[in-house]
């Protein structure tokens, strides 16, 4: 796992709403960014229970 390779104990998402949606809102699914959703899901599945996750929204 890449977090272990680089000796990291967790991952910090900054503005995950903007990774998921072009306007940073979950109101209209047509504005969703499918690659952003997929990236976050894949990373979260990989580190599930093994590493700390922090999300920061403004």
C-alpha cells in the first residue's frame, strides 16, 4: 500500500465536496464528477480501517 511505502499514518482530504461535485454541493447529481467519486471510493476502500482519514470543508 502506498501509504505504508511512504510511511504515512493517514490521509487528509481537503474540500472533498469539490472532488465529488463541480459546485461543491450534493444537490444536483448531474453536476457530480464521476472520476472524483470513483477516486475517493477506491482510496477509502484501500485504507479502510488501516489508516486515519480527515476531511476538511470550508
